[in-house]
């Protein structure tokens, strides 16, 4: 069983080496271009995500401020200045 596995592995390695030889340098350049494109897409997605996170944090801050104002108004403290004058 081990010998069969070893032989199968050697066949696969030989086939891979043959494919690499057939594809040659053109394939390497193509693969490199694909990787560069993928890296560019990943960078663009990362920048978009960072911008969205920034926008969401800003929105959360605004909503927290509005909620705090509403809480003060609802508790009656916001009315104290209206009756003293």
C-alpha cells in the first residue's frame, strides 16, 4: 500500500513537472499578473471597508449624541432653564 502511494505520488509530481515545462515562462507571467490583479482588488476592498467603518463610527457618535440629548430632555432637566426666567 505504501509503495502504491509512493508510485502515485511520483506520477503526480512528474505530471506537474511536465505541465510546468509545457506552460513555460508565459504561465509564470500570467500567474503573476493574476496575483497582482487580485492584490489590487483586495486593496480596493480593504480601503472601501475602512471608509465604511469610519462612516459607521461617525454615525454611531452622532446617534449617541442625539440619544443623550433626548434622554436629558425626557428626564426634565432640559426644561429647568425655561421656567427660571
